C-alpha cells in the first residue's frame, strides 16, 4: 500500500485560508512569539513559532512548530492559570508537529496594550475559536470519509 502524500504549504496566504488569519500572520516565522494551542486533553501547548503547515490527502492538517518553554505564561488571567502548560522537553529540542484535529483553541498570550481592548481584537478572538472548530470539523469529516472508503 503506497504511503499517502502530504502537501507542505509555505505560502502565508494559503496558510491563512487554512488557519485563523491572525494565527498564520503572527506565528509564521515569528522569531519568538508567545502563543498557546489548547489541546483536546485540556493541556495548553506553548508555541513560539509556526514553521509550516502540511495537508494530508484525507484533509488532515499538521502544524510544524517551535515550542516555547513549559509553564504558566507571565501575566496570564487567573482562569487560565490552572491549565497544564506543555513546552519544549529540552531547550535544544523545541521542534514539534501537532495534528490540528487535536487543537480546540488557539490563543495569543501577548498583545500590544492599544490592541487589547479594541473591538477588532475582541471580534478576532471570537472568530479564532470558530475558525479552529471549523478546521477541526473539516479534518474529522475528511478522516471519516477516508475510513468509509
């Protein structure tokens, strides 16, 4: 049985169509960001940068990431402090690949003071959760179709 072929997306415009726009624009190639991906386990994976997006023939989406250090981000709201924060297992081993189907929510842990209270920022935050849910649904639907075929 031949191995399925994956397509690596390196164009930020194409990635923005697959991921929330702010997520792709701010994370792709960021030297050092401070983002989180809440996983289906409830853990939060701390992310420093998005390296690449890979599309599987079944609709799966994989994210190549550079991980941040583990632990609660500085200044995070009390409601988020009880989460378990995963990061790089070793400082020199910070690369990871995550299946987007396991991601429930994407968040930024830092933002400029001017943008924090803007109506655009609040609307963007609400749209992020909806977009990630849509991507997850599409990936699950594609995987189900692959199983049926």
